[in-house]
C-alpha cells in the first residue's frame, strides 16, 4: 500500500514537473505565448527578433529624451508677431543630429549623386544639379563676398562649417538619401548584404541602387533586381534571406525635426531644476539671461555666434571676439544639456512644419506638427508595390529650379484615398496642411474673412501670390510674377518654419521660441539644417527607469 502511494505521489510530481516545464517553455523568448508554436525555428514559421534590446543610435545623432515643456514665448514680444503663444506640449523621445549638416557631409551626398547619376546623361540631367546648393546667396549688392561664393561649399577650410544655400526641399531629399545609405551599412554589418555591396553603384558595376522602402516591400527589386549576387552570409539560411522590419535592424528614416521637437531640444530643460525654466522662462539653450559665459572658466566668452550690434558680427579682434564673422566651425561653442551644438546662433535651421500664425493646441498637445500629407505605396497591375525603374519625376519649383521628386529604384507613392479615410475619426483627407484654417482660433483677424463679405473669394485665408513658371516655344523657362492686387498674405502651404538665430541675427532671435518662415524653395546664407530620427520602443534609455516602471506595475 505504501509503495503504491509513493508511486502515485511520484507520478504527480512528474506530471506537475511537466506542466512547470511547459509553462517555462511557453514564456521562452523563442516560444509563442499566444499559440505555443516555436519562433525563429530553422525549419520555418514565424521569424522575429526576440533578442532586440533597444534602438541603436544612428550615425551623427544623439538621444533626446522626451517630456513635457512649455512651447512658445513668455518673454516680451517686441516684434508683435504673436505667432507662438505659450502652450503646454508633450514630445516623444527622438534622436537629433549633434551638429548642423556640414559642407563635407553635403558634399558626400553630391559626390554620390554625380557618380551614380552622371549629369551628362540626359536621363539624369537634373538630379545632381537639382541638389546643388545656391552659392550665390553670399552675394550682396554693396558687399564683397565673392570669396564665400567661390569657396564656402567646397574648400576644405570650410569643411566642418554648416552648409547653407540649401532650400527646404533639398534638405528633405538629403535626409531621404541619408536613410538609404545608413541602412545599407546596417544590412551589410548584419550579413544581409555582401561586404562592399554599397560601393557597386558608385563604381558603375551595378544597374541600380538601394532604397530602404523598396527593400522592405519588394526586396527582390533592389539594385535593379541583381540583389542575389550582392547578398551576404544570411543567404545561406533559406529562412533569413532578407531582413524585415521585424528584424529590428533597419532604422527609421532620417528627416527634418518638427518645430516642437527642435524647440524642445534647444531648450534642453533636462539639465535644469528651476521651475521657471519648465514654465517656459528659459531664454537661451544655456542657463542664465546673458550671452556671455559667467562661469570661472571662460568667463566673458560669447556662448554663440550671432550679430552683436550694427556692423558688429564678432566683436573687437582679440579680447572680445566671438571667433567668427560669418558662420563658425561646428562645435566651436559649448553644447547644451542634450549634447547638441549651435542650437542658438551660427545658422538658423529648417524644420518640417508648414507655417501658420497660431499653434492649435486644442486639437493636439502631443507631438504637435502641421504638415501631414499622408501617402501610401502605389500598387501595380501585377498586384505588387510599384518600384520606379527608369521613370524619374521632376518638379519645377517657383524659382525655376528643377529637382527630382524620386530617384530610380524608389517606391512610387500616391495620396491616401477613401479606402483609408472612410468613417475615420482621426483624419479625413490626405493633405492636412491647412487643417482648421479659417476657424475663429486660427487668426485674430478672422472676422475680415467672413462669408458675409461680398468679396469673400478674394479675401480667403492665406491668399498668397501665385507665381508661375512656363516653358516657351524654344524650351526656355519663363518666370511670371503674380501682380494681382487681391493678395493679402505671403503664407501658403509651401511656406516652412525656420528656427533659431544665425550669424546675421541679433540676440533676440537666439530664443528657441522664436519662429520665422520662408518659402520652401528659397535658400539663404544664414539657414542650414540638421536631421532627426524618431525613437521606437521605450521612452528612456535609462534601464533603471524601465525596471522601476515594471516594479510599479
């Protein structure tokens, strides 16, 4: 009887042990907690990067932990713009370039375009020339600046100076190109691409180039279909021939920062414990109300490159000089508490937003951004994503500059339609740049544009000039100014915000809350740009914060 009882107990222990092991295996990172099936099985099935820790910091970027801040001005508005009234906003964590994009960084981009898409090939004629910065921005009717016109972009003496003469359209195209080049490096490092595959296009050995979105949607189309010969060691594994988004290797796109991200990053309140700073009273990216260093080390030194007075772009040579008359080499001044350089002074910077005089925080106080134009991948007659081969779409900007809308090998994009917008509550159209225009809250002069006005059609909100570019009988571009007397503003959907003071600006414009605007096709000698990248996953890189959050649950 005892023996029988012991057998029963032992069998129960065995059974219990089997259930325990089953429970453990179901919680294993390579076993599905939904179905119990194996994940990442060499025999096939669902493939997923279960070892992913956190997003890698991409080249040139630093991490900016998100949070709540007061966006806008609480200081005196001496310009009477009233275009950035203080609002409370929340920003998700993201990454931002440590410095502005420099001349040497942009020259790498130009060299790539010139090598892969030779301008002497009629098919590619405008790809390289459309990306060239406007070096004539340095000219002044009553100033001798030809040295910068001829040398600033290409001379090695200016290699680490911020690139200027780049319009908003060119800046966004640089960011798209940078995304593809960085992801090529990532895929090569992880064995999905052969070593040195990225140089094939430069050397003229390949028929096409790499596009991140094309690789994700139709990987067999990359390098104009010759990717089989350019794959790396992963090709030996029939399951993992191509990386997917679920692989965790491919980084999000480089892009221009939103205005809210830029202002948040410039304020850098992370290093401050003063309540007034949190409430928007931090005047500069550094602590204090003055532009000179008040600390013992470097006392009296200027903290940014800006115009100190009429005819004073750098101070008296020697003891009071700020080290620059035009732009300065990046990292010439101390970084802010996020590790970002020149968030005040040197050059102003393009941001992604379309300009409007108000920030509509009633609609959004989370990742605020005006400029959403929702697009989707075009589907071909074969039911697959349409990857453009020889078809290059060019756009003629209002100033006559011709730029390539797409490059060969990229996915064709089209606006979203009713299939995506039907019965949605969060958006109802593809183009949302003008959302809520004309609402009472959008301008303090809204009553001047009411429907009761018999000339209402002539007084629409943001009724800006519409200049035209036409081609004459011999193929010459002819610009036609809009000479209408019914225009009442310079604001439209092609006008973009730029932030921060520059070497041409007085100290007033160094305040991160200041905002100005310019048509996206125009360039100057005082506007540059830097790139940003969204963060996926946890808000913080601080592992202790994550652990505390889990314990709290």
